[in-house]
């Protein structure tokens, strides 16, 4: 039987590096909030996907108001974020049943393509953990002056897609500072992760320059 598809979109951060007056997921690109653009990409891929949106507690009403004012009629479950990304994902997983495919995606990666989303979900039908990545193309040098062989390096992206029972079991572990994404949590639990090609434009909006880049891409 085909597994139901879930999206947990991580929008619980404050975006302090952006230097804006509001969390970066609410900044606009192409006339819409970054979070709106991000979720819409998944709805284009799978109109019936179940959306769980994880938000800062004091911005849940802000998002509700935005959706109403912009006629964004996406059925979604809103969840309060935790003290770390790890805890926020765990809060979101409480809304996901066993036997599902669950994608965890950064709410500020708005340039992900519907094609990549579909490809990842298709791969995850037969593999319990699928993670997109792209080769590192820049020369990498340590502060000590040593060059790093970039042929063995990959930049890991989201959405990362898992069988829900695998991810739920992995998130029963105690939190560690080494848990930087969901793949690291799953691997620490002893599960194998399949790394597949991602997309170069699938960047995470972190700085004002990233915001400019996203606007240029959307306008093009």
C-alpha cells in the first residue's frame, strides 16, 4: 500500500544573521513570504500532501494572519517550535503517523523544484532515508593553511525524506550538538542513508545576499 506523504516544514528560527526586523521566513521574495513560496513548491508536486508547519510560538498568529490576508488556503497543522532544531522536528513528528513518508524541509529553501521533490519521494518509496546533496565546487582551505580534498565533500540539502517509523525511532535518542540535520540523527541511530543528487539553486536563505539571489531567480 502506498505510504501517505507528509511535509514538516521547519520555520521555527529567528534568522538573526539576516539582520531583519522579523524572522527571515516571513521576508518577501517575488511578493510573497519565503515560507509561502517554499510550501507552494510542495503543493505543486503533491497537491494532497499533509503539511505540518513548525513556527516560533509568538509567530503562529502572524502566520495565520498572513495566510488569511494572502488567501493561502493550504490545509496545515501548526506546531510550536522547540529550543533547538532537533526539538522542533520532534514536535512536528508527533503529528505524523506510522507508515508514512515524511519530508523535513527548511522553510527558507524556497527555490527547491517540484521535480526534485517528486524524485526524492519516489526514491524514498524503496529506501528508508533519502537525502539530496551537491558536490562542493569551491576550493576549501583551513585556517591553518591546509587545503582539503573537495572531491570527497558534499553540501547536504533538504528536503530529507524518511520512512516515518525510522525517523521517529531515531528521534527517541537524547539530543547531541552533533545533530545538525535529520540525516545525522538517523545515522547516529545506526540507519543507512542514501545520498542522491540535489540542486545547485536549492540554497538556504541566510544572508541578505541570498535574498537578492532568490529574487533574481524568481524574476527570471
